[in-house]
C-alpha cells in the first residue's frame, strides 16, 4: 500500500470520519468484524510511577496493550532488567492496584505482582515484555548470532513459574540493527528479521511479537524491515525525537512534527515521511504503529515564538535537561502555537514542543486515514492523572 502525503488541514477534516481497521497479521475473513485499533503504551520499571496509576488514571481501560520496559539482553539471551523493581520489591497498600499490601513471603511482588492484579481487573489488556532500549541494545549483536537460542531464552523467561501467563509476548527494542545508536552495529540487514522469526517460531502463532523501529531514513534502509514485519504482530515507528536540544543553540524545532512546515530544518524529519518510507520499503501499513511522545523537548534563552529561533542551551527539566513531561508542561508552559501538526510554547525565555490531546487526535486521524494498525506512546508517566493523552489516542483511533 502506498501512502499519499496528507495535509494537516485535510487530516483535521477526517477526524470525524470513521475508517475500517485494516486486517492484522492474518487477513480477516469476509464479513468478519474489523480488528480493534491498537492503543499501546510503554510502562517503565524506573521512576515513581506505580502500576496502580495505570488503573487509577483510567488508562488501563482505554489501552489494548501495555509494554513493560525494559528487560536486558545478556549473553545473547533475555534476562530481567531490574529484579528488585520487576518482581522482588514489596508493594505497600498505597501503591497497590487493589489497595492490599504484599504480605511477607509472597512469591511474586514488585511490578509483576501488580501487573497480574491489573490484568485481573482488565482481562482484555495484553502485556508485552520489551527488551533492549537506548542503553540496552548492545547485547542484540550477540543474540543475532544465535536467533533460536535468543528466542528460547526469552520464552523460558516468560514461562518462569513465578509469573507464567503474565506476558502475552515480546517486544524487541533494538536501537539500531545494522546502524548506529548509542553504539554502532554491523550484524547485517537480516539480523532483526532473524530474531523476530525465531521468536515467532518459539512463542507460536498467537503470541505477540513486536519491534520498535527508527524513523530516520538512513537507519530504515540499513535493515530489511519488510522481512522483519513478516514475523511481527506490528512494528512501532518511533516518530518522535526528530529534533532536540542536542542541536543547541538551535534552531528551535518541534521534536515530533506530523508533517513538514515552512522552515523545518529537514523536510524528511516528520511522522508522515517515516510512515511513507516504511510502507515504501514493503512494510504493510496494517503492521505499523504511529509513535507519540508523552513529553516535550525544550530550549532556554529563546526570544522568538515561532520555530526557528536561536537558543542558549537546553531548558531545565524535572529529570534531565531539555526534556519534560506533558503533565508538567501543560501548566508551566502552555501552547502558544502549532507547527506541522504538533504544539509549541514560548514562556519566560523557554521554548518547548510537545503533543497535546488536540494534536494527538489529529495524529490518530492520520493513522486511520493511512490504514495504520494504531498508535503507541512513550511513556505513561508523562500523561495526566486522568490519562488525557491516552484518552485522546483511544478516541482518535476509534473515529
């Protein structure tokens, strides 16, 4: 399927129109109900955002899938990323999904114990365990030398008796196969496809097998993503972080534009361009998820409201420079304009770009109009206490 470039104004008009969900990994039979659009979000094992918040906020009721980040890839196989946070830490009643503290001696505690309670409350919610990530991708090079062994290790970990049945599949977050991320990889164009094919063979046809994929053209062409898609339930396009405060002293630019806008530093650095590139490489649109960031990127020392201004450096953030959660920015630096289908804000010399419920609904209309499988978010702790961004995703995909 080819994607025709879509103007933001046209997308907004489409927002009120329903579009049928494309078939999933297997084609739907004639007359069968269209699959529900996938509303996916990552949950991280660090920070102070407990599993309880996924339920309390209402996000769990709107999500179709939750992806737990991150497990490690060590010695060519899947291992737990943080055993204390994952399944050892006793959870107090105040942080528990059901309000009950973990009793002494309980065999499964930590996030996994809470995720089990979450699934009991929301039996339709499916869980994946993600391995890798920006700082954890180096181990994939060794795993690619023995894909079957990697898959066996992942399956054995998912089937550990302490949490057997909790996870419905595996997400591979390799940044980036046969390209450079934090480190460079030369495993070859077929390495990712080999890992996903082995996971599919080991976990079976009903398991979820997904992979996070880049949005940069050079990285996309370095790997055979069409082959990878054949074994995957979906590929998650990381259509954010196109621009950031590593580019100081500017020019300022939205980090996750949907489409190009006048003055954009690189016209191909957009969600639309990445989606068109993936589909042009042979990845079916019905296996692509559009990525949304629940955070903003910002500069300081800015005097120009529109994108393209100069800056003196990265703006201060709650956790690191140049990055801030949407839940913080919506009140500390509310939007003053939009560009390329996303929002930006100038306040007290700081310039931030981020998605809002309104711009997310526009992006979801784009996902529907281009026949994508749905969307995913990185990551839940940046949302509001009442899950306004997840709600915008779910409502926007529903049409």
